[in-house]
């Protein structure tokens, strides 16, 4: 095959989209044909460069692809490459929140892309405005919760009352900024009597705190009802019916008479207080249903004679229901293991150790319920 036929064959291959080998023209004395072969080789080089440039470009691989500055056929592809690089950079800027970017690329695509960016900009502005509004409302809620917490803290006795022959102490740890646990000490005209009240509203947060405020008001307005443990709880129950929504209340109320050393008490669905005497532990039991659901509930009234050295622990279920990583509740070891080891301590130290034991049992994680503990010791 002569050189001219080879040149024609290579041109036909190029027209078919193939990239042939370079034409060798060594030894040919046909000057014009040799010149044509060299031109075809340059064309093969240019087409090969374009192929090697366009192939990764079509796959979206924009980095590290080049084409010769002398390849005039590559000019539109180089412009496409440059625009794609710029489009990629602009997309990155938009992803970082710069919605001022606008592209000029492929007509209809540009219009659709820019419309999308404008829509994103509007949505982003709207979202930021809503976030600002929510943050403002959240700050207001936090301020109101701080006020509510201050009010509720004023519901809890700021100090323990001094009562001859009795040592009193307490620990109060609300789960949220405001909680549903309450305790109080009820005073009498007779200096030999003192009442101990503890309650737990179902639920948490503001609703529970509002009911707690109502309970406190009822405690201070009970009048003669305070003289009877069952009558006092009945008064509070009837005052809450219809006002507590879906919430209910458990409570315990006891009256100690230092002259007779008799402790009369009643409970409504609340945890049984624990009596610690000479190394033994007994539950102070009585029957009574939860409060705030219906009027005139059945409430049993009992009494027990206390002795010097007796300690009573009153508490809410936030103490016993604190759990460890295995979901085992503190109640399972509190009476059998923890309290026997610390029952000899003065009641204030006993409460501190009890709470610390609960906190350590839960792995140092704050309990998911309010915790209220009140201690009483006959000295």
C-alpha cells in the first residue's frame, strides 16, 4: 500500500471517530504526499488530545486535565472546562450559604439554576427569621421559668423549724427548672405539735409546678383541717378536684406530739415512709388513694408511738426509681443494703449519704424525676 492510500485510510478512520497510529513516511520521495502525511499526524495529535481531555470531562473529573495551547480545536472544550470549574466553585459557595452567586452557563440551565438559588435564599432568610423568633421566645420562656423557679423555691421551707426533741432536715432536687415535689412543715398553736407534709405531682415542668403552687396555698389555708392527718389530706384533695387536669397527686401527712410522742399519719398513694429503729427498718403503712381525681376519697388514719433515737425518712419516688445503666432501680438496694450501712448516722448526714448513694448508683447522671427527701429524728 502506497503512502497516499495510507493517508486516505487514516483520514477515513478519523472520520469514523477512531484514533489511528501516526503515519510513517520514511523513505518516501513523494514530497506532497509526505507533507500531507505530516498534516494528518498533527490532526491525529489534536484529535487524541481532545479525546483525552473530553473523556474525563464527561465523567465529571475536572481536575488535572489539560490540552495544548496550540490545539485550536480544543478552544471550546477549554472554555467548557473553565465554566464547569467555576460552576463547581459557585456550587460550593452556595452550599456554604452564599446565595449571591449567579451563573451564566448553558442558557436554560442557568435560568433554572439561578431560580433555585433565589428560592434557597428566600427559604434561608425565612428560616433564619423563624430561628431568631424562636430564640427570642426561648429567651422569654427561660426568663419566665427563672421567675417560676424563684417563686417555687419560696414555696419550699428556707430553713428547718426548731422543734424541741426533734431534728429535721431535707434535700430537694427538682429535675427541671421547676418541679412537682413539695414538702412543708405545718405549725400549730400548741407548741408540742408539728406537722410534716410531703407530696408529688405526676408529670414535670410548669404544669406540675402550677399544681404544686395550688397545693402550697391549700396547705396554708387548711385551718382546723390541719389537726387531723386524714382531714388535712381530704381538704387538699377536694381543693384540687377539677383543677389538676390530667395530673394527680400523691401525699403523706403526719403530726408529731412531743408530749405523748405519738405520730399520727395518713397517706394518699404516696411512698411509705421508713422508720429506722435500733438497726431495723419498717415501712410506715396506711391506705389511701391518689388525690385530685374525685371528692371525698377514703383515707385511713393511723398512729405510732416514737422513741428516742427513732429516725423517719419521708421521700418521693424520684429517689427509689433512679436507675443505673442496666435499668435496675435504686429501690432494689436502698432498703436492703444502703440504709442499713448508714442508719447509725445523725439524720442530716444520713440523708446526704443516701442521696449520694443514689447519685453514684445512677452513674453520676442526674435522675429523670424530682427528688425530695425529708428526715426526722427523735433526739
